[in-house]
C-alpha cells in the first residue's frame, strides 16, 4: 500500500432540509476523479464528522466507495472517544471497502490522558482492525498533540502505518521521519506547510484546501517530485495565502462557499456552524479570483 500524494479531506454536503446530500458527495468525487489526487479521506474533521450520526457516516462511506475511481486509495475517519466504538467503526469502514482507517486522538477527558493512554488506545484499535491504521494528531480541534516519542513507539506496530500530523510542526515531522521505520508514512494536514513537510521526508498531505483547489495542491506535490523546487516554493507561497484566507479565517463554511464558486457541492455547514455572511462572500470570491478568475463570480 502506497499512501503518498495529495488527498482531499472531503466535506459533507447537505441538502436544503439539512440531510446529508449523497448526490453531492458522489458528484464531487466524480469531478475529483479527473484530477491527479491519490485518493479520498471521508469523515475527517473537514467532513463535520462529529456532527454526523453513525448511519449518516456509513451512508457517506458507501457513496464515496461507489463514486471513486478504482485506483483511488480510500481512507475513512473512524476515531471517536471510546476505544471500543472506534474499533466498531473501523471494522465497518473496512466492510464498506475502505483501505485505511484514520484515527484521531481521544480528547474529551484529556486532563486524565497521558502518553500511555494513547499508546494503549491505538494498539488496541490496530490489533482489532482488519485494515491499516493512520494516527491523526489535530491539536487545533482536540487540544491534544501527539509527540514524537509516542508516535515512534506506535510506529513499531505492524498495523499502524503512518500519521496525519496537523500540528504544523515541521520539526516534529523531521523527528518522526528520522526515528520511525522507513515504511512509516508521514503526511501533513496543513496546506501552508506541504513543501517543507515534503522536504523533511513527508510522503504527502491530507488537505481541506484540496477540496476547493485540488489542482493547485496536486501541482505542488508534482513539482516537488520533479525537483522543480523554485516553482514548487513559489506555488507554496500562493497556497500559504489561500489556506490562511480561506480555511484558517473562514473555516468549513468558507471552504464550502469557495467550493460552490468552483462548481463543487459545498453548501452550508451543519448547525451550530453558521454559513458565511454575505460581506465575507465577496472577500472569498476575490481570493478565488486571484487563483481561478473564471470561477470567482458571486
């Protein structure tokens, strides 16, 4: 299994009545199939997974599997607070045809959690999982940062094959790459640090921004692989700005709105997240206009 390249962290489109738009999920995937993405990550943070019921999540996984081109690698977010429920969801994702489980750190009782808590949790999940496990460190949402010693300890498990590190720490990526087994995949979750992460040995990225700007994200990865470093650095500077102004400043609602401008199914977020305000829409359209002028009509 080769977990390298650019993976969009898929959004979850919703219908006007608030239900999950499986039609929108499938149509987005069919558009993405035409781009050089390595695969798809469903039910991650960008997919508003914590807002979804188990049944909704499973319906999304089935829709992604149905629409995805055969060569695309399918990764399912299966991590929840309980080890037992994480195992149940991981087994179900495998049964639905997903090849890798992305498991975020439990966080609700974090004052009581130590490094050993996470080591035992992940080992239990990996022992029970029929598919390989990717660790997922996303401190902006969980308040938990997986540190190098525990990542390296878990990298020794034969069914833990990598990590999505969304901390933005290039130093940690370098530490893990240098200390973990050679076949342990490190992927960044930050569009603003793809180039330096690749330079430190990361194999790719799982990005929210790739939902709206998949071509630009793939181009950056390919430029790096072709040793066209001056061009890759220039494009990285563009994506730093786009990531900050779209994702960091406007979150999932902003990302979904930019997707709509580009012809994808984004739509509104699920409450309590609020849609983008009218005055912000013009700002987002202007940002998009700098990258894709034809797509920037409000």
